[in-house]
C-alpha cells in the first residue's frame, strides 16, 4: 500500500509518522512518500521520519520528493496538509481583519476566506494530477478550511473525505476525565467543520448511557477553561461547543484580546524554527514533546483509522468526518459538507442519522453554510464582488462597510496568490 503526504515538509508530519509506525497493523504501509516544494524542510522531516520508523520496527519505505507527479504516482491514498503561502500568509490572515474590528482567525474568521481563495485552486490542481495517476485513489483532506476545501473536491468529482482532529480530541479528553478507554466514548458530534457541538457523550456504544450531564457536573470548570468560555454558558446550553465557537460566542472579547498579544501565527513560526532545529539532530528518533503545542493532537490516529477504512485495511468504521450532507441535516442542501459521524468503508463516507438540531445551532449552521457556498464560488471564479458577498454573508462580518474594507485588505494581502486580482 502506498500513501503520499502533500505538505510532507510540515512540522506536523512527525505526529503523522508516529501514528503510522505505532498503528502499522491497522494501516500496513509499504511505501510512504513525503511531497513538499521546500527541499530544506523536507530533508529534515524525512530524516526524522525514517528514524521514527526504524526505532519502532516499521519496515516501510519512506521517500521524499519535490516532484508532485512522481510523489502521487500509483498512490492508493493522498493526504493533503498544505499551507499555501506558509506562516507568512497566516500571519497576515490573523492581523488585517483586526483593522476592521473582526476576528483574525485563519479558518473561522475573515482570514479563513483568504485562505480558501489561495488554497482551493491549488488543491483542485493537485487532485486532478492524482486522478490522472490513479483514478481510484482516495484523497484525505486535512487542509484548512476543511469544509470549503472538501466541498470543492467533492464538487469536482474527486474521491475525497475531509478530516479534522476536534472530535477525536474531545473523545480523548472525555475518556481521560471518565477514566475509560477512548474507544468506549461515542460522541453525538454535529455541525460544520470548526462549528460543532457535542450534544451527548455515550459510553459503550452509540446507544449507550449519555454521561454528558455527569461530565458537566463534575468537570465543567475544566472543560470551560479549555474552551475559554464561561462555565455558566455550558450549563445553560447543556452541550460542549468546539473551541472555535468562542469566535462566535465571544467575538468582541476575542478581538480585544487579539489586538493586545502576538498572533498565533507568530507563536507557531517561532515553534517551527525550534522544531526544525530538533529534527536536524541525528540522535532524535521520536516526536518531541514540543510538537504537542504545535496543534493537531491525535491527528495521526484519526488519519490512520480513516485511511484504513477507505482502503479496506480494516472492518468498516464509524468516524467523524467531513462529507456531503445527503439529507442528514434537512435544512441544508444535499451537497453541503457537514461534520458528523459517518459509516466509512471502501465506497466512501455515508453520514449517519442525527437527532434534529435545535434552532439555536441550526440557524448558525445554515448561516455559515451560506457563507461557505459564496466563499467557494469566489475561490472558483474570483472577482471582487464575489469576495464582498461572501464576507457580507459571514455571520462574523455582516455589515456592508466592514465587508468592503475587509475585501480591499484581503485582495491587497493576497494579490500574489490570486490569478484574477
């Protein structure tokens, strides 16, 4: 089995490599190709990847290349984890929206639209080249904004599933609080990528006892602290929102905070420099502890489980993924991309039925879906008016003067990446 990682020079990659090594019985890789245009980073990451495999006794071949077509040639699955424009573009995405009083966040905020505009054309080009090499290959998208990028891939007819680590992070967190094995915890996880709620936490199976009330009663302060939301809000809602909901539930507070401290992009860039220096140490043969602060916790486990189910290396699985709605949330179009539990096998991901979504959440999901529709249209066709309409529809923008200002800034900061600008 051959798997290619596009963006293989990312500092995330050793987390993925560690999972491939530990879970080799679940996903028996014969060849893993790391593809990245940054040859210097690729050499450092590739060297560490080989040492991790060797230490853990994995006999799979790890190769590196800057040649995309050679890297994906004959791959059974291709995992996308690229960042168009690198951390420099992320730094801009997180700062220019603040000039208009809006959240600077690289996926949820206005910066997420900029990232989508840069990313969708690149991802679609990669996917076409994958399809020419192996029309049956699966594409696993971890590239943000996952919902918009996955919808672009599915809309172009590619065999694609989107993946995020929020659900598996909550599963592991709750399992620790309950002192049970992670696979005993089943989440009622529903919404869109980076816009989700845990409405139930069931033990033993999807129909098991709902212990969410117990979790909130006994560990509500800790959960609220992780989310940086008031404990009283969680008690009133009776659900656990993803940490991205803070950008909606406490927007103005977050904007004030972001204006008084270094951006997350600046923090990550500094961390990456330190990680790459570590990766260059020939004695290092495991992922360093610092990597846990980089983000993407449990990403490798989720990726291995998904790839194994799609490629038939394991029994059909149930996993939280991003895929077409297909009537699951009846107030959304069938081709909207939602993030819910799905049955996954070599035919793809089929969303499982979910209880009716409360209007408090359904309204926000519908609004963000409308924004994502317009964002994808802008990414595919370009044009200032399409960018403006997407921003005007965004629930975190919504005023024409602010949308106008954001449009000008977005285009100015991304002109080198936008063919139409």
